[in-house]
């Protein structure tokens, strides 16, 4: 979205142009009429056109201005409320298991949100809202792996932690989901990474990410996704200075339009062979993780499990995702009170990272990121000029 300050400047410009145009019109009308006619007569005779012009200006500023600006330039939103847009019905996943809450950081990034753990030095979950419009933006990949400075040093995963570890820096919110340069840069934060087995990350997980995007783009569906690690072994491996290696990774999917739901679940302990993917219920995942993944859904919705596609080629534009089964065995996460959910929402609103997330190590990369998240003066001038020209043409047509 356009920055609030620039939007105000542009709307102010539109109002000034509108006032100027009304004045020019009245001046021309006066010159064409006899001097004996009064101002009252002129206003009476032209009041309809003046009113139409003012209404046109207002509607133009609202309808044309916002949409056209968004077409001209794509900017990250700095609004705290926009952070909640990544959650289904604005409600974040909730850590039900008490031990998970130790040293956690709710982080709001451009295009996704994270609940980061200073214990595991990984995210516990990462949430995204995928839409056809969002995925229509194609951003060429530019790697910019960096440590997250919003996390305390003692809780922070570092680049050396992953070096020569045998594990990939596995994105939870994938780079290919990102609609802007700022979002892409944020996706390379280590707060969005877990140590992922190469065969899992580079083959299996990549195909599942592609399949999820295909549901959005081919079937024109809005899809809410929650991705993260599972730590289920009695003895967990670590890399570097205490980054815990997950035993599995998950991607929970919910499609509001059809009610389809399910979870991709992939083993992360196999380093030389690609793991087989299971599709389980949301309740089964909640039972494994101690997290209420979608607090907004009923228990029945979470037990319903659909045959999620394992590859993008399996997604057909006119073929709905088939129903699989109702999970009667797993223990769904307990319900969360409205007060607890509201408090969590406030934490995310107040922890907006926006485009100020730390970059890697050099000043030049910081400058590049800042340049990607702001509009230069020349671009601003071009936008304003195009809006003014369009506005003048619009008003002249109505005043004829």
C-alpha cells in the first residue's frame, strides 16, 4: 500500500486542483455573460455543474487515487493493523503448551508473521495470507540471509550457526510467496528459518510450497497458511550455538471459500533420502505441537481432513480438493478465551517490524533495502503528475 504521508499529499493536491478548476470555470462563465448579471444568478445557473464537479473530485480521489497508486507502485504497509491481515479473521495461532511461551517474540514482518522462540532459536510458527493478487507479483530472488536484530543476542540464531552444519536454512514463509522487495528481504531473516534436511528443503518442501501457491493461482482461492517445526524426539539435535533441529516440519492450510483444511507433515531426520509427506488433520498437528493453529475454527472443522495436493501439477482449476476423512482420534487444542486472543493481537500490533528488520552485515545492503521500501522524489512527481492529468480530464468531461 502507499505510505500514509504520500497519500495525504496526493489527496491534498487533488483538492487544490479541484478548487483551482472550479475557479477557472466560474471566471470563464463570468466573462461570457453580461456584466449586469449578478454572482447569484451565475451560481444558480451553474450550481449543478459545480456540485457535479465537487462530487466527481471526491469520488475520483477515493476510487481512482488509491487503486491507481497501488498499480503504479507497490509498497509495504507500515500500519500496525495490517499485521493482523496475515491471520484468518485476524486471530494468531496460540501457544497452549505453557513451556513454549518461554523467551518468545511475536514478530510482524512484511507479508508474514512469526512467533519466534529464543529457546529453540527458530520460529514456532509462521503465518501468511496468500491471495491471487499477492502471488501475481513476481519478485526475482535475491538472497539476503541475515540475523534478526529484533531478537536479543542470547536468543538469536546466527549465520555461523548454520555454516557447515549439514542443514539448510529452511524458509518457513517462502521467498516465492513475497509480493515486494521489502517482504522478500524480511523472508531471509533467520527468524523465519529452521535447520532443514537438504532433501526435505530442496525437493519435498519446495514441491509443497509450489502446490500451495497453485491452489491460490489456479483456483483463485484465498488460502491461510501456518508453517513451522515439530520437536517431538526425546533427545533433540542442535547446530551451532544451540539452534534446535526439528524432527519434522509442517504446513497447515485452510481455504475459507470451500472449508478445505489439512496439514502437510514431512519428516526432517532423514539427510540422504527425501521424506514421505503425510497429510494429517489440524487437530493431529495441535496434538503434536501444543499450539492452537487456527483458534477461529471449530473442532469439527479441524477434524475434517482433505486430500491436499502434493505437487502443483495435481491442482486443477475447476476441480475442488477432495475430502479425505474425519479425524476422530487426535486431541484438538483447547479453546482459547477471547481475552487471551485479544492480548496476543495487541502484542503483534505493537511489535511491528515492518521494513526496519535488520539486514545482513554491510552498509550497502542496508541502503539497498531502504531504497526498496521508499519512493524516490522522481517517482513521486510522476505519480502526482499522472493523477493531476487524469483528474483534469475527468472533471472537464463532467463539466461539458
